[in-house]
C-alpha cells in the first residue's frame, strides 16, 4: 500500500468514526433522563430505568415504600425482597431519593 492510499484510508476511518459524534445531538429526550426518584416513580418507570429491576421487583419496591415510608438513602433499596446490594450498586448513579 502506498503512502497516498494509506493516508486516504486513515482519513476515511477518522471521518467515519466521528460520524457518531455528530449524531449524538439527535438522542431522543426520554433517553436524556438518567435518574429516577425511587420515592415517587411508578412501577413502569422503575423497571425501565433501573438495571436488574423488572416489573415484579418494581411493584415490590412500591409495596415496600407504601408499607414502610420513603427511602432516605439509595442503599435502603436493598431492604426490598429481591433487590440485593449488587443491584443497588449497579444503579447508584441513577437512584435519587429526594
């Protein structure tokens, strides 16, 4: 491969890899939300936003919240049956309690 072809290949690769950066502004607004208030969210929102939490666990979170009151710390979520510390750790940047 001569120098000209190598140069064109590198430029083409660079331009193709930058294409995703230009498209980043077109992210749907619902994906821009990165946190969820576990004291206010409904089951559908909890299951959608939290990794490792399906609809059943989301309903358990709401039942626990209704029985025991609001959460003051994200770590308290592990008191809900079926929600372990690992799940809380995976989601700690997403969980809001205010």
